[in-house]
C-alpha cells in the first residue's frame, strides 16, 4: 500500500485477458479490463473495490464518484464480517435517505446468502424512544446490521461498527460524526464515504485534515474519480451487464467519459459528482445547505395541487436558453412548487399553448413573464388575453438583484419547498454575485447545455407574481443604462 493516508489500488490492463468472452461473447468496445486473478479467472471486484474490502484499518475514508459500486462493496464487507461464526459486534449504517437504507440491506442480504451467513431480514423496526427507525438484518451469530436513514439521533447510544454512506449529503454531518465516533470505543470500525457536496462541510474538512494537517484521526483515505474507475476496468463490468442494443456498449473509455460529462447539469456538477472536486461555496450565491434544507421530503407527492392560490413565473428563451414555467401554491405562508416545465427550441406557439393551459386554471391568480427581448410579444399577448393577471417584467440589474435576494431569503427562512431535482439545484447553485467596474452589483447564472439559470429566474418571477401589483419597475441609474441595455440585446 501507499503511505498511511492515501491508499493505492491496482489499475486495469489494456491487454485482453483470456477470461473475456470465455463464457459468452463479449460485444463491448472498452479498451481496459480488470486484471485476471492468478489462476486466470475474472476478478469479482475492481481494484479499488478490492483494496477497500480487504483493508482492515479501523478508520477508512473515501471521496468517490457516483455509481461506481462503493455501497455495494461495503455491503459485501459487512456481510463477510457478520457471516463469521465468532463475530460479536453489531453494525450501524447511515444512508442519505430511507430508500438507500433499504438498498443497503438488500445488497447485504444478497451477499450473506452467497457467504452462507444465515441472515434474516427483520424489516423496519423502531430503535429508540425518539421514534427513530431502521431496517434490520439479523445473523445466525446473534449480531445485527442496522441500516438507518440520515437522522443522527438514530446512532446515539449504540455500540459497534459505524458506516456513513453519502456522508456529505447529511444535513448535519458534523453532528453525525460526533455521535458515531464514541460508538466504537469498545471495538469496531468507522467507514465514511461520499461524493462531495460543496467545500464548506465536515466531509471536506475530514479529507483536508487527513491529507494536509497531519491526519490526527489516522484515516486510510481513498479517492476514486470516474476516470480512476474507468482505468480499473469499470466500463468492461458495465458493458457485460448491458444489452447489446444499449449505445454504451459501443463506447470506449474516452467516449463513455464524454457521454457522462454531457449528461451532467453543468461543469461544476460534473467535477463534483464524478471527479471528486468539491464545488466552491465561496463563489456561489446560494449554498448547497440552503437548497438541501428547502427540498421536499423523500416520497412526497409534490405535484398534487391543493385548494390554495397559485402563482406562475415564466422565463422566456428559445435556442440557447430555456423557457421555464415555474408554478407554486401558497399554503399557510409556504411557497410549494407544484410544477416546473422547461422547453428548448420550442416554437412560440408551443410555448403559448403551455402558458394558456396553465393560466386557464382559475386558481392561478397572477403570472409574471420575462418581457426582455424576445419575451415582449409573449408578455403582451398574455396581457391581452388575461388582463391584469399577467404582468411583464424587464430584466435589468436592479430587478435581478431584488429577485435573487428574495429567492435566497425564502430558502433561508425555509418558506419554500422545491423538488429534489439535479437541474434545479444546478440552476440555483449557478448564480454568481459580481461587481462591475462601475461598482454595480450584478447577478448572473453560468451558461451551459441546460440553460442559463432559467429555473432560478422563473422562480424569482414567481415570487414577483405572488407579491407584485402592477408592472414591476425599478429605476436604473443613468450610467448603468448602457450596460443593462447590452444585457437585453444579448438576451434577444
């Protein structure tokens, strides 16, 4: 192995091993294969999985790409230990939500059957007086594996192994670690692994502390990006499972990398989710913490409209920018997102058809429409049809500033609920506050394949619809007028 902090693992080989196609024909176009075992057989795990699984160090920490089999590998590690006849420690695992907790149990049960561990799924159980619950797997040696959701309280007062899956996504990961750590006093290990979630959270603190501040907690640290996984033979494993008709079967590693990158919400998201580079919270106007704290709870049917008043924000685009319809219901002081519709390269007739369908609902009390540039005719036609229920908004600097701060305030006050959608999160995160050479504040969104923060601005327009009366006008200082006019020209 490498030094005490960063753990190395075996990469793949570009030489086609004998096991490839020995059982059934292999149609994949990958160029990297997992190294064969000494007897020539195909390895069950890739190099990074094997290293993590066999590492018996007490403290293990990993920053990783999405969907490279880390939870699955850890479930095998749990099953292997609990299948030992004389093993006597329970394991407490925390996942990002209840669904992930169930999947961890299913994976562990599958491996336990393979290892003849005598495991039995006891289902969901209440674990303490606070009502915290978890999925429980019982073993023949009387030990148990408890797979919990993200509530840190469920870990309190327990002894035995600790596993934190997607640790950075826990809303209070520092508190979670503080509760987990004393639980291994009388034996057990701590495994922490996650993709990043910005730079300003305890997961990134642990990574930085281990690498650059003397590693006081004595972690073994792993780092596996998408490229690292591909270098270990990940694409071969994937192509073995895919049907021949799947277009990914015809890709090599370089093409697959670009394919994954093209599907990401933006460059920042790709680098964080797949390349282990945390987003820069300092430059983003809205933090992940604010966005995560305003999401609907898992499994909530957020699209069902109640009897409250509805308000609509419409950001107009055509080719490079999206048209976005953002619909919210006001209920007891909360702004509940009910629908987010985006359109790209849609004709104005198609856009108007969607707008009219939404506006024909009498619960929609008002809509604010971006009338900058190409949106002016859209807003005028809406006003002709629906009168004062439709208001046009000119996107100038002061207007965008007011919108940005109001959206942020709703997240800070937790008065808005938004769906857990990566594209919405990306748009909210993309907003940057900058200062021009003339000393004026500007708010701009990063431009990418999924628009120009159009969902964020549609949300801001929805705020105006819920609070505005009459066309929204903010005075623009004379020396700023040329700058904002240039923005309008570019938008059109």
